[in-house]
């Protein structure tokens, strides 16, 4: 019975889907929200924290990549916790990962929507977004991959646009304000 079911399963996500979904996930919705608040409260020195955190995450991802090459299995990293630590730890890792992603993304979506529609309770757009993403994921994997691809592309474009705009503001007199100058940034470091 299991062999006949496996014959009907196929991979509908292409490499472009997987790559851009991974890039979009690493950028995350929170980068636009959290980075602004962090820089506003700690200043440019927060970049040092981001660099150190990035190094640690890079090492973790390299280790996970080594495990994936040595033990290629179907599933996420929670399967490795299930296999190499214990079934209980694998279960907790998988569901806590899902819960934290869902919670953080939905909270941030509620906050963003509250900016444009302050009269709307934050839980409504969060709940609608969660329902929409769940329905897309349950309907068709290829549709989920396409949606994830294009939404990740929007995040990449927004991030590149913000970086380019910041560089233009730092090195030009476009704002007419001397506070936004590269020389002032160097004094803070």
C-alpha cells in the first residue's frame, strides 16, 4: 500500500521556488520592523551584533548542511532532532518552529496593517493572512511555491531599494539636511 502511494507523489517545487523562498525567509518580514527599532535605540553599533549573529547562524547552517549531505531525508530539520536526539525533541522542535514563525509573522502583519488602517483590530489581518497562507499551502504545493517565490522577490526588491536609497541619502545632499551625511555616521562609529 505504501509503495503505491509513493508512486503518485512528486516534487512540484522547482529550484527557483526553493532558493527564493529560502532567501525570503532569511530576510523575513521582521527585518523592516525590527532593524529600524534596533538602530533607533542602539545606533549603528547594532551592526556589530548583526554581524556576530550572522556568523553564528552561518555556522549552524553549515553544520545542518553537513548533516543533510550525510543523512539525506525527507522533512525539515526537526526530523534530524527526532532521529539523532529523541522523538520528543523532534516533535517539540517542529511544532515550536511552526508556532514561533506563525506567531511572529502574524503579529508583525497586524502591526503593519494597523499603520494603514488604525481602526482595524490587529488580530483580523493576522488571522486572515494565516488562513490565506494555510489554504494556499493545503490546496497545491506548486501554487504555494509560486506565491512564496513572488512574495520573496518583493521582499528582496524592497530590501535592495532601501539599501540603495540609504546610500544615495548618505552620499548626496538630496535631503538638504546635514544630519544625514556619511561623515556623521563615521563619527558615531
